[in-house]
C-alpha cells in the first residue's frame, strides 16, 4: 500500500498528485484508464526502467514492461485488472513485484496506481530455501488452514508413496485423500492441537499406510503459519521416516528379550543336576524362543533315539531309529539345520501333518553327541535366522547341562554302589577286627598255660634230657614267645586304631624315653649293647604316654635285635622349631634301599642273610607309624647296609603356660 497517496481524494489537483508521487522513494506510475496510458511517474520509476522521460507515445505500464524485455511469472488477475499483485522478471534476472491499486479523480478520471518493489533477494533466498527443502531426506510440507497441500518436497512424496502431481492435484489436495482413515484422524488431532494451543508439535509418531500396503513409522513436526495480519493461514512441518529406526529398536528389543530368556535359562540350568528338570527347562526354553508348535528332546542310545521329553501331538512312540530322516542326517553331520519347507526335503519323515518348517539341532558336549532337539511349526515365518541362532545358543547350554546331569546321575549311582560296598567292607572289617581281637585275647591264656607246663616239664626232665631234646624245648618256648608278642602287637594296634578321643594330656618326652630305655635294658645287656640317652632339652607334647612309650620301645627293640652283639645304640631327644624330635640310632646291619618303601607296611620283614634267623612279627614299625599318626606326627628314618639305621618321629610341641 502507498500510505502517502489517497487515490479516492477528489480534492487533489493533478499538480498536487504529481508532486506527491515524485516524493515517494518506491517506483510509482499512475496509469489512466483511457488508452490506457501512463500519466505520471516518479524518478524512481524512470530509473527502474532506465528511461529519461515518459514515452511520447501513449503507453500502458504492461506495454512498457514488455518493451523492456520483462515477462510476468505470477499473474494475478491479468493485465486488464485494476487491482492485484504480479511479479515480473527483468533482463539480467532481477525480479520486481507490481502492486495495482484503483484510482479515481474528478478531473483526471479513473486509473490505476502502480507501485513497484525489487524482490530479487527475497526470491533468491526463497529459491535457495526451496532447493534445500527439495534435497533433504526428510519430508517437508505446507498446507493451508483447511488442510490442503500447498507445497510438498520429494521426501514427503517418498514417505506417502505418491507422486507430487497426485498430492497437489486440483480437487484432491486435501491430505485425507492420500492417507488412511486412521492416519488422517491422527493428523487431524495434531493440526487441531497446534491450532488450539498455538504451540508446535515435535516428533509425534504416526503410522502411515502407503498405497502398496506397506506401513511406515513417521515422526511429524508441525508448526502454525501466520499471515500478514497475525492470523493463522496454514501449517508447515517436517515428516521423518523412522521405520528403519523402529525396526532396529524392535530387533534390539527382541534381542534383549531373547538374551533375558537365555540368562534365565542359564540360571535355571545351573541350579539343578536333576535330569528331568534339566530336560524340562531346555525344551520349554527352545519352544518359547522359537514359538514352535511342537518339539522333543531325543537322547542317543546306540542306534536308537529315545524321546525323553515331548511337547505336541507326537503320539505314543517314544523311541525311533537314530539314522533315518532329517534327524539322522543332523546326527551324522553334527550340524544344526533349519528347514523352511519340509515338503521340499526328501529326508523328511512326517510325524505331525500340520508341520511346515522344522529346526533340528544336535546336542553336543565335549565333542560327544548326546542327542537332538527337534522343533516344528505350521507357520514357517516363525523360524527366522535370528530365532535359529538363539535356539542354537540355548541348545549348547542345554547340552552341557544334560551332560552334567547324566554324569551326576551316573556318579550318584556309583556313589550308592560304593556306599553299599563300603558298608559291606566295614561290616567285614569289624568282623575281622572282632575275630583278631577274640583270637589274640583268647590265645594269651592257653599260651601261658603251655609256657608254664613246658617249664615244669623241662625242670622235671632236666637230668634225663639229651642236648638235642633240650633244644626241642627251647624251640617250643621261642615259638610260644613269638605268638605272644604277635598277639600283644595286634591288641596294641587294635587299641590305637579304635582310639577316637582327642589327645589333651601333656606328656614329657624325656620321661617317655627313660621308661622305654628302662624296659629294654635287660635285652640290651644280654647282647652287650651300649645304650646312651642324649636329651638336649625338655620337650612336652599332647599325647598318650602308654602309646608313646610303646612306640619308642619298639624302635629301641628293633635297634637291639638288628645290631650285632656289642653294638652302640643312641636315643636322642631334641627340639627343632615348634617340633620335638625323637631318634633311635644304631650301628647295626642296616637295610638295603630296595626295602625302604615297604618298611612301614604290616607284616613286612626285611630278609637278608644277616637277619634271616632273627624272630619278629612284622607289625612293630607299622604299629609305631599308627601311634605317631594318631598323635599328628611324622615318621623319619635313614639306613644303609653295614652302617646302621636311624628311626624316629617328630611331634608338635604343646603350648605350656608361662
């Protein structure tokens, strides 16, 4: 509008009107209706058209524009209309906007007032904006206040699945013509919300159904467009296709769900070794993950496959041949298979008529084939590659769990058998111990009687017995003595093995050694041995005095027996750290190295030409070992033929109060 010109004010003279027009900065021309022809212009108009003056020949503004090489781009009402706006492109690319306003004067008559403005930069900016809009991946749209498309870019055409000509076709520009009823309702609610609240909407998700039937997830952002007077004239916005993102999100959600199921399966499988529960968890998980209609777990037993867990209408068969059909192929190749169409597989054996797709996975643990998991469905689309992958993961865990459960069942069975055998062994051991105890105990009295009567008989016949007959009596008495010593050792061994009470009595080992040396003094004197005691310091231990004296006495007795007459025997007590050490050393025959490993076994005796005639039971060292082990101690020895032997033991020192 030209605010300084009042076209309908008849009081203005032509001179006044021309003066006003010249004062306006914008290019102005007054065109009279008769002709039509230009009556008045201002300098800005002449400059715009590069004129020095108005042409002498009556000329209209339209003719002048065309003579200047301009062409109209957006006609609005045509050149004969007295009102409206049109745009023209001048040579060189400049764009001008021409606004026409009717004019009436009593003196000059009717005419049209033309006001021009240079909109080149505005149109260039709009062109750049349109180019950007056209090249963005997202959809861009403009609709009027009634919902008719005014502008759409290629991105929106791709989202809608339609051509631009279709969306902007006359009579079909309303968005409801191009979207489903559901989509239209959602968009209408969004437009109404924006209009009512006067606030834009960002990222509203709408499902768009395209003409080909495909569904796209689209985020719509909508803003209100206001006109020059501040009133809403339409809407514009961005439509972003987020279908791929939604698919990725859905895939991730499915994977998270599958991983959660897998974690739960791991947890349940790791919490039990019961075969029935493991089979149930494994098959239920496989059916759940694959959405199978039926399935089974079969365990290989030779050339047969025993169906140990089933879901679905398989009938009464619980055992099949392991080398036939697809199952046999999978077991031979040890490779899982997804059969999307069982009817196309020549090895397929029909168990359930409705089955269309099948998954068979071998159960392998530690490279051992345990069996298979078989899954079947009437809907092939359920068995996707992703489902196949996850079922294999479940199967791998199930195979380990089944193998562990099987091994556990075998171990439990073996344990039960061992317990039964151990109970029988304990019963036999107790019977043996009772028999030995009874025999050893009951033999002491008859042996005493025999010894007594033999001594009396030998005294009565000493004057008539020959030397040879006298040797018979000596042999019998030695035999009886050997049996008595054996029964004594056996009873001592039984006493040690039967002892269970904790050892809490504090024993002075110096007293133990003195008592043992005293008990064996007569034997040492008879063989002319020199027995020396070397007690470095007092040593106290927790123990049983009688047993420790017996152990020390046995070691000293062996030294006396296996040392030639006139030998030297030393009994030593010393302390090493927190342990007391007792050793009996001799310079006797010594023991060959090949016998060292067997010295502490029951009834074992070293037989050399020097020791062959020496009597013994073979229980002495074994008894010593048992006594020392009962006290939590350790045996020690060293021996060499012709040098002698050193036998001893060490015990933990008792903690004495200061």
